[in-house]
């Protein structure tokens, strides 16, 4: 199940196959790795992969949109706010993919004691940021299984 970022070679395309299909799977995996990433998963996780990888595109875009809107509120014009928000999300994702470490380790790098990052993160959590995202993903999975 590729996502729409495949047009830019940035899809997260999950692939499932049986043991007897193993030899036929290699060319498929190789093809999709050229168009992003191609993790091999168990078939029973394909619905979950669809939600996380395909619906997840919309969730990430909603975060970027909200960041852009906040940027406008703090003084940027919409184009500049969007450019900053999108590049920041792209940079954060690239750091995770390149360094292969837990997101909290990267968050710790930009979070200083009594700084503006920690108060912002804490306010987002008080407002249910992580909880809301988790609930949204789980709700999408429930819907896809109907």
C-alpha cells in the first residue's frame, strides 16, 4: 500500500508476502525501495500500515497546517509560515531517518531547562496533543476494519 508521496520517491510502502512467495517478493521490494521505503510486514498488519502510512500523510499535513496557522498568529505571512513549518517537519523526519534514534533523544537536543521549547511541549501535552494523535490513528484503524 503506497502513499501519495510515492510521486516524490518518498512513500512508505509496506509489503506482505507468504513464505512460498518469497522469491517473487524480492523484485517488488526492490521496486518500492526505489520509491521510498518498503518495510516487509505481516499480512495481519496491512490495515494498520494503511492507517499509519497512508492516513498518516494527512495527519502530518494537519500538523504542518497548524504550525503554519500559529506562525501567522505570531507574525509571519502565510507563505513564509508554511515554508518554515514544512521545512522544519522535513528536517525533523530526516534526522530521525538518518540517525535512527528515538524521537525523545532528538527532542532533548532542542529542549533546554526553563526554555521556550519545554513550555510549548508541555502546553501541547496538557491540551492532549499526543493523546489526540494516538486516538485518531486508532479510530482510523477501527474504521478500516469495518
